[in-house]
């Protein structure tokens, strides 16, 4: 997540003079596109991680959208279950797995 946020900050600095809302929106769009269509963002790919559905299949775009929007709220990340899955993973029924 730090890599993705850092890239969003870099783009925000370059395009929008470090506007906070622009940084958040760039991060959210990157998450929606990355997770919703490929299952991973640049940060996930760097560390060999992928977001998958609970049954091991590819994430559907709607799951990626829901997960990304909840992730941008930040609070769902801190609400975890016994498997350490945050609310942003529990509601869309996704899981972050190591693919290395």
C-alpha cells in the first residue's frame, strides 16, 4: 500500500500541486483499476501479492470497486477478523494471497 500511496503522491505533486483530495482520488482510481481488472496493483506485484476471491478465482470488477472504496475510507482496514482480513476484504469476499 505504501508504494501505491507514494506513486499517488508523486502524481498528485506533478499534476495537482500536492492536493490531498487529488492524492486520495488517484490512489482510489489506481486501486479500482489494478485490483478490479488484474487482481493486483504495482505495490502488490512488487511484493508478489494478489487479491483473489475467497474461492481462489480472479476478482470481479465489482469486488475490486467495493474493496477499493472501503480501503480509501481507512477505517475498514482496522476492523479485522480472526484470519486478519479487514472489513475491506470481508465485505467483497476477497483475500490477499502470496503468489511467489
